[in-house]
C-alpha cells in the first residue's frame, strides 16, 4: 500500500494498528503507531484510510483527501493517543469538512495530565522533507498529511486573533520543540 509505505519511509515502521474504537465498533479508517523513523525518539500516531473520504474545503468547496498525524517524544507516548487521533478524524468525517492549515481544534482541556497543551493546530509536517506532506494514493487521488500540533490555550487564542501566518512566524522565531507536550507556550507579545 502506497500510503503506509510513504508513512513508514519517514515515520518508521508501523508497530501497532487499531481498526475498532474503544467500544469495539469498527472504525471507518485505521489508526497506526509508527516509531524508529527519521526523528529520533519520536512516536507518531496517524490515521490510515481517512483519505478515502473527500472532505470539503470551506474556502474552495473542493474535496480534500487527508491523513492526520500526531508526533510526540517517545517518553510521552501513551495509549491515549490512538483515541485522540480517532476523535479528531471522526469529527472531520461528521462535519464532512477538511481541516485546513492554521485551523485550531480546542481548547478542550489538557491533552495529557502532565501537559498544559489544550488544543491542536493543523500544520504542514515541516520536521520532514518537502515530499512528505503529500502522497499519491493507489486510487489515483492525492492525499495530504496534516500534522496536528498540540498547542496551549494562549497559543490557540493568538491564532484566532492574529491568524496562522503570524503564529507560524512566532514559531519560526522561537523554535520550540513541538514534539514535547511538556513544553512552555511560546511568547506571544
């Protein structure tokens, strides 16, 4: 499968996969856990098959095929992340709407009990090479990889107020470790 090969070429081998939710109901896509990839000490959880669905862009109306990824430091990785990825993706399917660069989901409480991160920011997976953010699928469709970056409450408010280009400019200036859920929020003043 082209999609899994594409993911494994950067994220590392898929070591686990889930196709049923926490109540043993079949999911419309799978969630995979990838490790030992290009980024040392990082575990990535990703949808596999969300891209079968054309989700509408609210700006252009066209159908977008996408997969979601959440990458975290290995020491933070836990069993809750497959459910988080599932929840984010099911929300997109229920709305029938694609998540676009700069969109924020949340805040909805701490991502983990030790973290002050409370929302997710949709970004291009810039920690990987330029060919990673999109993949040609066996169906002939093209899918994009959407990196769901955990962010804090103030960061989420800043994106809403100032826009994603201003937020990404602050990220580029300060270069926080976006894989560390225990990081402090960036300075937004």
